[in-house]
């Protein structure tokens, strides 16, 4: 297929509206791309919720078209359609808009439409699929109305534990482990990178102290070493579901357990177990079974399993006040 009229496919490190526009051009012809090009598209989709949604729309349309049973009309229907076409040729034709990219997508290799009526059936199926996909959230309005968090549900009894692997600005891998007492506001976060970095930040609702355990340096006001756990604000989540700022999109299976899926307006998908406890958060989820988990591990722990020393903000005697290294 000649693609000389298309702009170059963006590289993995490029981002922005103009990049998304090019990616969506290539999504429309994904069946004709090489494995390398598809891999580059996938890298972008994983990190871009908007393009992941665009891809999901195209895939849904394709699946619906492929499931359509080809049928041949009766001679009378075929004749009537052809008569309509002949009649329309006698009248001035209106200027039609340029077809959408989705209409250009090759739905299956070797598949051909035997009759004009068969083509109309397929076109109707594509339009129906696109309409359904673009209004995906409205499909679940009834389910969302039925889905609600139990009134007596609380996470404040627990300590939210999660660990996460991150990549530094220099491309180095490091780990962030966090303990967040949801009922008290106490937080303990440790950031480690092999033997190069080990910083512990402990804070409450008023102050944060950071401690460089390698160089024995402490710094007050080390908020930059904390993590953002705002997604786990149960009261806000309840409000977002009620106002449809967050949308229930059904159930799925994650690492062997059944989960509820709730999509936030920023594209992230919260996973809750059947007892409505957080399991993980996905980025780039385009449908069931897709998406990349943000956390390598996430659990709600009873306070009895977390030592009180985790919340100790006293500076050890062998530390001196100074400046912590920059965050990775």
C-alpha cells in the first residue's frame, strides 16, 4: 500500500496533539502496517488514553463488521435498489463530506461484498459500531446507576501499601514504596535506586521530613518525596461516581481475581475487588484485559501489620540538617 502521502510515524519519545493526530492516521490503516510500526503505535497507545480510546472505537467497528453474516438480497430487492441508484444519477448530486478515517480501515483480507445491498448492510454495521463506541459510557448508564459503593464502606481503617517501579530522567530504574494511613493522614515513602539513592520521607497533614539514609542528611518540607494518593480518596470517588465524573465500565479479571472497573475522566482505570477494596490502577486501558498496572503491588493492610515507628518524624541523632539530592 502506498503511504507516501502520510507524515512520518512519530518516535516513541514524541508527544503532543500533533503526534496524536499522526498516530490516528496510522491507526486507520493498522492492518497494512509492519510489525515494527505496530509496535511503535502500541508504545504510544499505552501512554495516551485518548488514542487508546480511538483504537478501541476502530477495533469495535471491525469486530462488528467481521461478525456480520453476508447475505444476498432477493432479485426484487436488488432491482429496487438499482432502480433507486439509476434514478439518482438523473438528478444533480450533492457534494458529500470526505469519508472518515474509520471508513477507510480494511476490515478483513480477501473479504469482498458480492452485491450493493450487502455493502449497505456492512456500512450500516460500521456506523452502528462507531455510534455505539463513541457513546460507550452511555451504554453503561443503567449499570452505573445500579452500581454504587456501599454506604457503610470505609477504607479509613487501613494502611494503603503500594510499590511502583519508575524510570528516572536519565533512564535508570528505581522503586517507590509507600505506606499511607488513610484514616490519620500519616505517610511513609521510601525511594531507592540500587546503591545510589535511598531517601525516606515521613509526613502527616502538617509537615514532611525527608531523610537521606546513605549520607545521613535530613531536610524539613520534603514534600517532593511524597506520592500522590488522591485517587484513593473514597469520599471523592463516591462523589465522582454519583456525578458521572468517574464511570463504571463493568467487570474484568485481574491477576486471577474478579474486579470492578471504574474509569476516571483522565483515562486511568481504578480496579476494585468484589469487596470494593482497591486492587490496582491501569493506564492506557482500551477495554477488558488491556492496560498497564501502575503498581507492582497494592494492598490494604490493617494497622496492626505496620510498625508505629513507620510514622516517627524524629530526626535520628547521627543525622545533620541539609539538602536532600534531587528526585530522580
